[in-house]
C-alpha cells in the first residue's frame, strides 16, 4: 500500500464490545461497538535481495550500499545490535551481536492524528494464531511509538499531548522462539520476556527494564547539516531505558501484548534533540529496536525483542487514522480499564 494513503480499514470484523486487560483484567463498563478495524501495513515493505541473503557483513553496511526506497521499512536482523552478554557483565561490560529477535516485524504503519492515541491494538485487525497456544508468550506484539508534531514548549509551556504521529510495528513471535519453547529449550531472553509480559510477575520489570536503541545507519548520509551530524554522533545507537514514558497492554482474547512509547512526555532537552533530527528524517535511514534489559547472568545474553530499518521517513506522507476510529479511541479512553501496572 502506498505510504501516503489514509489508513485502510475493515468493517467486517466482530464489532462486539472489546476489552483490555488492565491491572485486574476486568472491564467494568461495556465499550461501544468499534466502528471499524485498521488493517496493518500502510508503510511499504522494501526487501532487497541483498538483505535477505546470509551475508556476514553488518546489515548497516549492506543498507548503505543500496539505493533505498523513500518512506519504506525493511526487516532488521537482531545481529545488527550489540547487546549485553554474560558472564560477569557488571565487571566486563561485554556485548555481542544479538541472536534472532524474539519477534519478527511483519507490518509497519505511520498515522497522523490531532491527539495522541494510545493502545492502538484495540482497533487493529490481527490474524488468529492458534499455533501459539501454550507457548507462554503472545503471538502478536504491537509497538506503538507516539511522536509529537509540535515544537517543545518553552518555560511554563510544556505540553504532553497534541498533534502527532503514531509509528506502529506489528510483530509476530518468531519461528526460532517458537521452536525453542516447544523443544523445552527457551533462551534466557525468552524467559525474561515471559516474566516481563506477565500481568503480576512483570510489574517491576515493566517499570525498569524496557530499553530502546535508535540510530541512523549512515552518519554520512547526504543532507545532514553539521548540527544534525554532531547530534547523531553523540547519541547514535546509545541505549536508553524508557521508564516513565511507556505503557503496556495485555489482551489475551486478541492474542497481543502492546508496548506504547510516549515521546510526548519526554523532557524538553530530549524533545529538542528529537525535533532537530525529526526535521531530517526524510534524509535518513534509521535502525530502531527494543530489548528487555538483562541484569543478572541468568538473564543473559540479551536478545532483541524486535527491530526494523526505516528509510527516508516523511511524517507528512503518513495518512490520518479515520476520524470515526480516532473518536472511538478517545471515547474508549474514558471508559476502559487502563494499562498494566
């Protein structure tokens, strides 16, 4: 689908009341019928054969040599990221390329809206995945980055909501993770993800361990000015924990777990840096991934949850979420149980 089109919607899905598992997993007030569901995938998938091969070169080096398509995404192998690797990480600081990501990104969407729209999984049309029953991890992972489309406020004018952009990754539990679980050989990262996503056991982990890793694959990309290049070199692929800007939703009846990263709530310094880079996004190839931070040897090595390349992203080309769906989401926010603690 062309990235400039509005969200594709389907009205053929079940329109009975929806529910989300919040703190106690109970919806106290029936929700209004959902007007339609969004079919994921309005951002073009660009999969050059060079990236599908088993090359030993770093994926960034492969991407830099290609003529990338504008406003597109490409699957990114976990090995593109260096992650914590034991033993004795606290002493050695050893990092190694990640094994295969626990979830494969299968579709990415970019939407504009007049207000930030959390928990977008409520209105996404997801396929049933009965093969994942009993694996202990949801077959679908949704990652919803909410990005402001306004300049950071000056003193006394800090905003936390307004016009913005939702970058949404729909991910599927990888075949590698499924096979490891079925064989009874789950990796430490799989066990950590199980704990993280568990409504009760994961409370503390969700508050402390979600780690984001963003950067541009080509710092020398034409079109970057001196200020932008300096900013990139200072923070490129520097991991950071998203402790206060993230929310989580567990919806077993729709087989998904959602992670929302709300950059509207970042401090002004971080937002200023984001705003500077955002104006150059249409000239950059980004590599973005998230991982659950491991602290003890028994939790290592880390393994990426999901990752993707985003080439020459232009927020102005993102379509709008259909107004009736956006209004449903805003109304639903007032009646539905909130996110997991």
